[in-house]
């Protein structure tokens, strides 16, 4: 039986993990990484959300429902893992690393 959960971290609470739905996490992570540029300043979180919404599977995110929560969860996990970073400007701007 495949595990339908994945452990995620948060840059705001080091050492703490949560188990979340793997399919939703992967769909959001793929969409987020597809829209973020590879260099600073990147995109604001609002601009990233607008760009990634059409990339999300309707079956997992009907009419974009819960996309905001999943975007934040995936963002904080990918930041904790060093896959994405925040540019030093306000509001928060995100970009892919390496």
C-alpha cells in the first residue's frame, strides 16, 4: 500500500514536521517551481499564486479551493529545504535556487 502522506518542514519552525497529502503537495510543488524564476527578485507570493492556479489539477484543487493554504505549506517546506529562497524585499518575493 503506497503511503499517501509526505512529511514537510517549515523554515519558521525548524525541527518540526507535519504529514500532509502527498498528491496535493506534489501538484502544488510542481506548479510553484514551474512558475518561479531562477533568480531574484522572483515573484511575489500573490503573483506566484495567480500564475500557478491554472497548472493545478482540478480534481485535487476544485476551482482553486485550498490552494492558498497548500501554497504556503509548500513554500515554507521548500524554503526549509533550500529549494527556493526569499529575495530581500517587501512584500515577500520567491525564486528558485540553483
